[in-house]
């Protein structure tokens, strides 16, 4: 069985306490991870300033060059997995290991692998977007001059602590550039996806960044909370329940459900058929497991027709083997999770708050040719895994399912008056607004509840990483100070 160590500021450490994650299909033990307890984490994090000092004398330009090398190492090289045993990891083994513990098909893992590579490879462009073109050499001296104006930035922390999820490797793109900003990383990996953060660390180290600026702590919830308490700046990923305690803490960026949406404006409502493909892509890309996946489609007309067409489009998406290049859906590592989510949807539909119907269920029942062998309702067992099939629900604006998000291709189709948009949407990480009406668009630009805004038929999953994504990494880590000097 594979073993993953703790990294105590770059030093591998095997703990007596270990946790075993099984293969999602066979349920046989697949990987054991050394567990860091709260006391060990607390002691190690007394050395954050020492770790940051290792980066201070490396020029930002050199760190940018290292990022390009790290991108190549991450995508193409064989990297260490457990130095004690000498276990190495090829790129193909990485793909298979991520798939083994998360259930993600190989094609989705590779797509996310390319996303991480892209952020590191284009890190200069990414950070130029986040800093509005600031010459980051200002971090080398601590101050500089831009167009004759003195600028100075100081670090808000000695390290960035990140509590990571298990749903998709792509989220690691958000913190991967951190070493370029001369900031150490303290990472708690997700129990089902420890592979990507460890591979990113090892890629950075092979590229020349000191190993002593990386801490990697497989741990429990208490350990994750200690990381966020003990670092001056943090990120946490998870559902509403696991992240709510950090909502009021300005030191911590909370990355929870995105509630992303596609909106079709009244001026193009009658052309809805042109947009079914972009809606389906927004829902189903990456198996529906990202916060940028659309979980709602809000329209002013033709909601019933849109729901029917979308359900038929997605009914062709069925479970496939993990190594099938056309595989899109990911099974749930715990079959009970899939059944519980399905039961939640059914329970909400039979409630008393408004009306709702599962349009996908009606399509599966009426059009047998679109069903794969062994499929029943929304929960399907195939290829040794348990899947949730794409689900389109038609519901009223006030129904509980009008603004819900699940870890599979799910969306509610809601019809509202144009005058209610965008105020009725609620907080939304991404909104794709399909409209050519300047006045209608202007209302979305003015909304404080829309984090990312796409105009035109762009998938909600089409991300420009040179734009802030649920926060700004540079501004999270650095603050500007006033500075002046005599000429």
C-alpha cells in the first residue's frame, strides 16, 4: 500500500497515527497518510518567519522562472511520493491515483492537471491581472516607483494556510502561484485528494524553490482549524457547514458553494435553442464538481421548453469506465453520499414551498434509448461505482431547489420577470448573462452579488485566471502602505 508522509517545512515525517483511504471501486485500502496532530502543527507553525526568510533573497523574476519549470515538472516529470520508501510518481500514476480515491475519470484528471500547469506556466500574466500590472520586483526591495509614484507593500502574514477539498484538482490553481509572491505554504490536503498538493510542492522543489517553505499536514478537522488559526492569512474550501465558522474572519478566504448561473435576457429569450449547448457545458464540465458549474438557469420566457431540451441533451451523458476518454461523470467514493444527495432532491421536490418537477426523470422514463444498461432513477451503479445522473429540475423562484448546488450536473430552471433580475439571483460566484441589451447588462455590472460576470454565451466554467476568483491572492497576502521620501 502507498504511504504519504507529513512534510514539516520540507522534511518528510512518518507518523505513528495514520489514516487509510480506500480505492473507490474495490473499497480495498489504497493509500495510508501519516496524520499530524494539533500539537505537532502548533509547534511547527512557530517557525513561519524562518520559512518566509528563505524566500526573501530570491528575486521575483527568478521565482517566475521557477514557476515555469515547476509547471513542466508537474505535468511531465516523475516526482517523489514518499522519500523514505523511495516511491516515485509518474504523470500517469498521478492520474490513476487521483482517480482511484476520488472516482474522477482519467480525462477529467488530465483536464485539471492542465489547468494547474497553465496557471504556473503563465504565472506572470496571472499575477499581472491580480495586481493590475504592478511590477512585482517591488516585493524584492519592499518599495519602488511606478510612473513616478512611490509604492510600498508589506506582507500581512508569514505564511498562507490552506484547508483543501477533495472534489477536484483544479481548485489548487488558486494557491499554486503563492511562492512567486514570496510566501510559504501550509497545506491540509483533502482526505480523498492528497495527491495534487503534494505533487505541486515536489514540482516547485525540483524547480529550485527551497523545500523549507512548504508544510503539508494530512490531519483531521481540529488540525485544519489550527492551521487557519495559526497562520495570518488562510483559505478554506468546503460546504456551507464546514466553512461557516470562518465567514466572519477577515483573515480567511472562504471558498464554498458557488451557486453559479446562466441568465438569458428578454431580448434574446426567443433564441433559447442556440444556448442549450453552453448551458449543458456550464452544468456538466468537470462532472459538475466545481463551484463554477452552473446550478441554475434563470430566464424570462420558455422555461419549460429549455428544461425539456436541456434534460434531453444531458440524458446522453451516462457512466463510463474511468479510462474511457469520453467519460464525464465521476462516481462517488462513498455510495451513500450519492443516495443521500438524491434523497435530498426528492425530499425538497415533495415539500410545500412552491412547485417543482424532475424533468430529467421524465425524459429517462419516456425515452428508453437514452438509458444505459442498469440505470434506474437518478442513482446509477456501473463500472464498480455509484453515480448521480444529470438532473434538470423545473421549479418556481421561491422553491428550495431554485438556489441549491450539488456535486454532480444539476441545475434548476427558473422563470422570472426581467425586472426581478439580477436581484432575485442571490450571491453568485459566476453569472453568464446572455443579452445584448446595454441597460439589462448594466444591472448585472452594478450588482454586488455577482463575483464573476460573463457577457454572451460563455460557459460559466470558462475561467480567466488573470482575473480575481472569489478573492485576490495578492491583496489577500499583501497590504499597501503609504511611503514618501525627500527628493
